[in-house]
């Protein structure tokens, strides 16, 4: 999962979110290096403007929980984390190619219980 994640923190000076971490798959899907960028301030049409729209949506108090967004071949899940006062201070975003399978050759990894057996506790 980590290669598909982005982590953004609220920039106290601008009140926008600055990307602090971007995994390799996320950078490839965006076709640029997003670390240090404020996506909410990117002009329309910029590859990060889509992320900025997702950040704006989850930072609003009226929208609890996560938000799914899709743009062309990119699918994103935006999950906000808040401070005690209710303000969103951090956003974890996961992005992937849609339809799935474009990033890692379409390899499917099955989830199994502890000992590898199906449906039994291991």
C-alpha cells in the first residue's frame, strides 16, 4: 500500500495542505514529484489539481469520513484526520490506476489467515 499513499499536513501559513510524502506508484500516476506542493492552489488542468479538489472535500466539517474520487485513469481515497478542535490537520490519500492492474502488472495477492489456510484461524 505504501507506494500508493500520499500524506499531506495543513500548512499553518496558507491554511492549505502541503504534501509531505508520496510513494513511488503515486508519483508515477501523477507524472511529477508532488512533495512540497500545495495541491489546493494548483491551477485547473495541473496534474495535482485533482488532488486539491479531494483535499478541499475532506477538509470540510460537513463531510465526515473518507471520500472517493475518480479522474480518467486515477482513483483516489482521501481520509482526513482531525485535531481536538475538529479541524482537519492531516490527510492520507491513496491513489491507484483504474481500472486496476496498471501499476504492478495486474498481480493479485490473495489475503490469507496466519498459517495460510483458508477460513481458519492460524
